[in-house]
C-alpha cells in the first residue's frame, strides 16, 4: 500500500487535506480527509446579544455569508417565537435563491471545471466546429458564434504563450483523465469567461435586497429592513432583469454544458465513480406559493429511492471520536514526523471537522440529495427538469449518485430555481399591490423571555445548515453550527463509518499517483467549504508555516 497526500486541496473555500491509500494497481483502498483549521465563531458568539448573532455568524465564511446570517437570525426567532411577515420571508428567499444560482455557477466553472477541461488542448479547436458542438446540447447555445470562439482562442493563446496562465496555472494538462475533444474544451472555457460576468451581475441582484454582498446587512430578528427597495419599482425591475439574464445563462450554457459533460464522461458515470454510501437527507423549504415548496424533506438510506422517510431533527447527533476535540473542547494531537496524519489506530484523531450522524449513520447532503428527495417525494415541479435531463443523456436516477452526476444535480437544481424564483417575485408584487408592505414583526426585546432555545434547519447551496442557540439572561449562552460540509467531510467514527467524501474516494483508480486529478475531481464535486466546517488557527498557537507576500 502506498500513501498519496494532497495538501492543501485548492479551488475550494478553506483548508482541506486528503490522504489516500492505493494498492499496486493505483486503486484507492482507504481515504482520510482532514479539515486543517479550527472554527471558533461559536465561542465568539457566547455572551453576545442574540440580535447580533447574524452579523457575527455571517463571518463564518466569505462565500456563505447570507446562509449563516439567515441561519442565525432564524434560530433566534425560533427561540423567541417571533414570526417574520410574509414579505420578510419572501425577500429572504429571493436573496437566498439568487445565492444558490451564484454559488452553483461559480462552483462549476471557476472551482471545478478544470478537473474536466484541458486548457492547452483548446488551442487545437476549430471555431466553426465548436459552434456546431454547442448546437448538439442546446437549441440556442449561449454566446455561440464563430467569431466569439476565435476571440476566446486568441485570449487563451496569449495566456499560454506568456507562460503566465493565471487561473489556469498548475493544472495536470495532458492527463489521461481529460476526455473532452478540443472543441468541447474551447466551448466550456468560453463559458468559464462568460461566467465571470454572470458572477458580477448576480451579486448585484443579491445586493438589491441585501444592501451588499458578501455580508448582507438587511436581515434582522423579526424580518428585513429593505422595505424601501421592495417598494421601489425600479429596484424590483432591476432584480427581475438580472434574474432573467441569469436564467439565460443557466438554460443556454450551464445546463447544456452539463449534458455535454455527461455524454463525454458516460463511462465514468455508469461505472459509479464517486458514488457514496447512498445515505441522503434534505429538510425541504422555500415556499413559492400558498401550497407548494421548492424542495421536499426526506431521508434516503442505501440508495433505496422507493422508501423515503421524513426528516426528524431528534435523530441528529454529533460525535468527536476521531476529531480533534475532547469534552467539547479543542484537543489537537500532533502529526507524524513526516507530516502525515495519525490514522492507524481507531482512536487516532485526524480532523477538526466533527462527525454529525443521522440515526447513527453518516449522510450526504447538498443539491444531489435535494434533487433525489424532491423527485422521489413527488414534487411535480422539479420532476420535468430531472426527467428531461435523464432522457436527453439516457441516464438513470442512480447515475446522479456519482462525481459527474453530483454536478448534474447542481445544474438541474439551478435551472429549476431560475424558473421558479419568479413565482416568489410575483408573490411579493401581489402583496404590495394589495397594500401589504410589512417586512418586520414588531417586538420589545426587554419583554422577551430571559431564557430560550432555538433551532433552524435550512437548505443552502451546499446542503443542510443547522444553527442552534441557547439564550440565558438575554445573552447567548451556547451556540452550535452544523454546516453542510461538516456532514459531507466528516471523519470516520469508532465503527469505521466513512463520511461522504471518504466513501466517494474508495475504489477510484489513479492513472498517475504523482498527478492525483481523479481525487481532486471527486472532492471538488461536493463544493467543499471548510471555512464553514472549521475555522481559526491551532488554539495553542503552534506555527504551521510562514508566508511572505511580495
């Protein structure tokens, strides 16, 4: 057995390390995935005013700011029994759903795409044939002209000729795991560049109701403060226009690109590469009319799609047997002399990430879980989006439980959200039309209970987010966050149960152990956010490295 270490894993948020054990055939037999920094935001929240929880929790991550802000605010509202007005909830949903679109597109094109696309091979592409390729996957391909691809090709050539590849540097170019033809590489890279504009535009849409992004300012206990933006027709029109532009990109670029990828990597999909243990859960949510929600709640075990049970928060537990904690406090243990993790014994601790379980089992959450649960729970709104993709690609539902399938689920979800977000906009407009302009529920803080406890489970781009707060003497006494990456990147327990990351890595064959692209591809498919799962440096002040910025 040979050990391969990747540290740090780049193109993610935070500090992630992976150690995989491979056999003589370079097939992964075991994996250890480690979050390398300690998160201390919960400690910082202690003894604070509960109304400030959102502003502080939103700093857990520079990407997921709105998700944690909303999670904290809603947990405090649950503790005090405060129910925001309908308009407040709608505006929160509009901010959150716009964030889903931003996060999914940015993840695929700017964090994950280079696991599939060989930049150097794009220079061999024929621009005319590239344009024809686009029409294979969309009736109206995005920015799909001969002249456009000539321009993209010239831009890429300048990057490569200069020797300064910028965002395209340090790739395993020429690796056998790359399967796209030159024209497919050029097509996807052109959308990489277009997605940079998408990211800027959708961020402006989020900021219309959030005041700014990242780190929105308008969410408060009781509702939102962006009433002036809601009542301004120009601001509403701007939001609608930006969302229509976003929908164009999702429908004409993102979803077709995923169909292209599913076609090119069909063999990997059918071989089940990147498949986890089949345990998925979602908590549902996002009301878009009086009767229907975007997502359903449910739990799937062992890929048994026919027997879904309802999510029960009482079955959630969190363990620290192999995480660097002892009695709920940080308890860091040193690495081996060669810098590798201590993983040989069952009691060895090797990650700052705790191990949440549902009914005693490790779980996977995220877009794949949401799509599977909502589809199998009979959500008639998402069903056409899933059916169309599976029909076009000639895949089955089980095929989504793979590395490429995980990405496909994210694209399907984006197309679904891009369609139904306008239902929420219409609800807001209807309320305003009938003189319902309330966005905040009035309360007097001094009259609220001195002691209270609140819990919030919320679907966010990467999966299920939980915020739990305990209030005493009107101050935060205890705070707990369980982020999506905490679920997916959980270390093993004493029984040897692997987390979703580790389970998905076992069985992967590496073409070249010195260039473990296959490992990166699997891990990136989860869109890791280690800033949410862990935070801050070793509590004893140990120096891990020194860096000089020139």
